[in-house]
C-alpha cells in the first residue's frame, strides 16, 4: 500500500481560469502515472505449480520424495522443495521454505533453482561437503523431440516430448495453454508449462497436483540472498560436483582407516538422483 499527497480540490473552481488550467495539467499526468503503476502491479501474476515428486533409492523398496513447487512467468522460474509426505503437510509448510543445509535427504540436490530464459542462466543452491554453495549450471541442454500424442492433465491439454539429459531419458508432458517454458527441477525449454515428467526407468517422476496463480515477489527477490552461502560468486556446477566427490572419497578413506579391526563388506552405492552421468564424463 502506498499513498500520494495531492493538492486539495477545495474551492478549486472558485479560482481563476489560469489557476484551474495549471492545476489540471499537473494533476492528470500524476493520476495517469499512479493508475498505470497500480494496474501494472496487479498484472504481475505468476503461475504456481505444486508437484508430487517420487524418486527410487538404492537398496530401498520405495521412496516418496514429498512435494515440490514452481513459481514462474514467461521469463523466469524458481523451483524448490516443499517437503511433506502428505499434501496437507506440504501445504502447511512455511512459504518459500527449503531443506536446511545438511538435511538427511540426499535426493534433494538443490534447495532453490532459478532459471532465467532471458539471460539463459541457471542458478541453484547445492550441498557442498558440509555446507551450501551458490552454483551456476548450464542453461538448457535438452534436445526435445515433440510428438503429436496428447492427454489432459489438471484440465489442460498436454503434448508429449522426450529428451536425454545427464544419464536419463525424460518424458515430459507440457501444455501450450500456459506460456511458461519451465517445469520441475531443471526441465525447461518447451513451448509451454511442464505438468508431468518422468524418466524411462520409472525411478524419478513429477506430477502436478495443483496449478494456480500467485504473486511474483519471490522472482523479484535477490536470488543469492535466499540461502546463506560463503561464496557470493556462483561456483561452476562441475567444480561443485568434483569437490563433493573428493570430499566423500576422503571420508570413505578415513572411515576405512578408523575401522581396520572391523570387517566391512566392500561395495559401492550406485549413483542415483536426477543426474546419473555428466557431459564431461561422456
């Protein structure tokens, strides 16, 4: 809410013609500016999508990842984890919350991810050893093959698209009825909002359970301030991945050294998560 002080109209029409004319010339541009500003702010609405996310975990029969949310417009979108195994739990979560750094949910690779279509920029927060880092990844990277097959999701006509990305073959169902070129996680680049996505193995999936409108205040905030990190300049994504690998390799060596008297089976947990193989490993 804002207020603008304007001259009182009392006895204006009792004033000389020149005075009235001068006043009206100064008042109407001001009124037009205020009207335009208020109208523009009211039109700044974003699309808000809540997704049910599932991811399989090695050596576990099943795992439900809870709920995620995307707030986006035509130019940018922010994706983050809501939490909650049940939809009511996710809805009661604090607005714009994300997992606490060091949280014991290894599948939550990013707390917030921001895609900017105009800048062709993808920023995210990622766990880095025992801390959190601001990271810059490559924008896009999906070579979508769009087909003619359609189905209705949440009342919207959706089209099928497929693409390979970092070790997984993704199927995405998007709707051109909502001109938002984003979707859950890093999935983007289609001519419409992605309402459903899953990989060929069935290990990962996102399903929209609610589509509505919301304010764009989250998008207008300084993204770097959403999570406290030591680095202010975004770290390249590859550097973050390699530093994490180094950290856990050293941790394994330390654990082996500390447990010489204990016979521990030597096995490796297969890589899991949204990304299974990186382009620099191809």
